[in-house]
C-alpha cells in the first residue's frame, strides 16, 4: 500500500472536527467567526469532574471555571459533527466560546423539520448539508424588482415567519442578580479572601481582622452588584421600545403596472393593530407622522422626511424615496439607503398625493438584532477585546507574591521541622504557619480596595449619565491618555447655536475690505456700516446694496429649511 505525504495525512486527521459554515452577508465585525470545531461532552469525565469537585471542596470546579482551556480539555473530546453536542467557536480575535447545539423544529427552508442550530453573539445558524448557514432574510440577496414582486402584498402567514426569525425585539438579554453575584464572588480574589477569613476565624481565633475583612468585602460586593445591576437595567430600558403599529396582512389589493406599485383604497379592510414585537419580515406597515420606525423597512410608496440623528448624529432630516423597480441588488448600506428606513429613526412627515385616502407603506426587511439598531446593541454587549488586561496583570502580581511566600516557607521549614521533631510544634500548627505566611504576603484587603475603587468610579460615571455593564473595563479606562472624536455633533448634541456674525466692511485704517467686529444682535448690522467703494467688490457690481444688507439677504435665503405642519424643520444651525 502506498503511503501518502505526511502533511496530507495530518491535514486529513485534523479535518474531521473542523466544521464548515457560511457567515451572514452583512455581518458585524463582532459576530465574525474564524473557525468552528465540534466537541462531545464525555459522560465519564463529567462524573469524574463532579467527584473531584466534591472531594476538593469545590476547588477543582473553580480552577476549571477560571481556565476555559482546561475545562474543555478535561470534559470534552473532539468528534465528528454528527456526534457533537457542543461547538467551540473562534472569533475574529481568536476568543474562544463554547456553545451548545440545540434542536429546533421550524420551517427554516420552507419545509418543517428538526434542525441543529446554535446561537453566537445574537446570530443564529442552522445545519444544512453538513454546513452551518445563517438564518437571515432574503432581502439582502434580492434585487429591487424581486422585493417588490414578492413582498409588496404583505405576509399571509405571520406565525410561520415568526417561528423562523423570532420576535422583533432588541432588548438586551436579561442577567439575573444571582448570575452577577456568582460572577463577582467566584473571582480568584474573593475566593482568597474567603480562605483567609476561614483560616483566621476557625483555626487561630483571629476574629477582629477577619471580621473587618468580611464586612468590607460584603459591602464591596453589595455596592459593585448594585451599580452593575442598575447600569444593566438602564441600558436594557434604553433598548426596550414597544409601540403599537398598524399592519396590512393577508392578500392585499396591490398590483404592479408599468413598473409602478398601485395600491387600492380597499386595502384598509386588511388593516390590523399589533405591538411592534409581533412584526415579522415582509409585513406591510403604515407610516405615520411623528412615527418611530420599529424595524428596518423599505419604503414602498410616497416619500418620508426622516430624522436619523439617533443613528448617524446628523441633525439634518433626510428625504426617503420609494424603492425603484429595477434589477439592481438591494444593499441598505450603499445605493439602497435612500429607500431604507432604519429602526429607531423618526419619521417627521410622510408625503403622498393621496395622503389620507391611500396609506404610505413600508416593507419590514430586518427585525430584532438584524436591524441597524440591533447592531448597536450587539456592539455594546460584545466589545472588542483590549490588549491591556488588568485581571491577568493582577493575577501575575499575586503569583509573584505567592512565590515569595513559598521561598519564605522554604527558608523557615528547617527550623519548623526541628521544632516538630522536638514535639514543640504539631503538624497542624506547621501547616497553619505555612498558610499564614501566604495570607501575610498576599494582602487579603487588596481585592476589597480594588472593588471599592471601581464602585466609586462607577458612581461618578453614573452621575455623568455614563453606564457600564462591565465594571472591569473601568480599569482599562484609567489607562487611556488620548481620546479621538470624529466630530462634535455626534457625541454631544444634534445641533449648534449661532453666536454671531462677522460682516465684511471697509477699513479706513488698512484702506481695504476686511472682517468687522462680531455682531451678536442682527439689528446692529444696519447701524454699524463702513461702505467704502462698492465697485471694488465684484459681487456688488450689479446690485448697489450695502454689504450688511446683502449679508442679511444671503442668510435669509441660502438654506435648506422646510415647513411641516406649520413648523420649520432642517438644520438647527440654519
């Protein structure tokens, strides 16, 4: 038998647990997957894990909790995808996350069946022909013409569509108080504090200092837990918006004639009222004045004036026009942005020649975390990893102190063994002395001081309306020396205030035209005037106007303001 190349044999050996996958078309950087490996949890090793956890008093569990690599190596084995119970997903930054495979009965491919699925960073994938594919709508892979032909009449069976895509909900997934408390208490620092308190109180009757450490640690945990929970709830409240919407479901009387969508007046017979969470991709939604868009939509008819400052920071409203009947591919981030209404933006006014008789309609294209608003929430929940790791550096520091304690123990062990042989010292006392050396070298109050510092920082940030759901990142923020901003309006407010103007006038002193003093009150422009020779200004040759008068006319006419319901809209600066 001919033996193949060693590299080829190795590649074939490695390939059996590598899983094939396809990423969504418009995926965020936070959700990009680099590699997937299939694993199966071993029942035998799980039983051994429980046994070792019990006989070590939970220490074995803590080590496995702190080191994910050890836990995966101990409890899981690489296997073929057919036998897999879990998947190890590598992110773009090679962060590892172990996700569980689930079975869902749903009509994902228009045929109801049991599909293996997994969720990763709010994206859902299903197994089809040994390849994991994303559950995504067809809008981003369709042409404008196909969208109009297939979706202009609305959804007939919304329950089936909802089974596939889920609710139209961008609320941050809930995290219970118990989960936050466990994550905080089971950190290495707090476990060391518990160890020190038990050692001092149970074996040495050192109650005073043990009580002080216990009380300060409890206060620190409570304060940190309270701050984290409050910030989490406020962010959750900001992302949770439920509104009442009017949709048109069923076989709506809409026809396409000469590449134009014609909506019959009888469509109002199919009008239904639902809450925004029940919207599904393909729904026809009615546009109203002052309407907050509940999901990403495609404008079908009429036009809309949209305020997108919530997403872009731009204060100038944008006019959206209906989707064109052509064979261009639909891409909401590029050419199709003009006909796309994004979730969270506000419709100032909808316009149509027959407004009131014919509804202005949009087609729901993306719902939930697939919307632009959902992507913002995803970037909050899964921020990019930072190179500065306070936790790792702290562990290294504690490790160095632990090594120093071990060296100190080695130096004194000779004398202690002599005392033991002379029966002046018991074996129990020898062990307690060694542990004492560790608790003295590594200060037990260190984690308490760090936690109190973080809690105080969170409180100061909260007063500035800055919310943090990951307290450990406060330490990272303390290392920042330079911050770069793109522009003022995006980060502060959606407009600017006009303070004053500097008109051009003739300076007798310089014998030329130049900028004059700042004028804050516009009435002063007609009073303070240096005319000079008007013929020297090219723009004034045809019109014999004073410079300030011309300046007033320019300010009154050169703008992009519009009147809606008797109110001016446009750039606040104008």
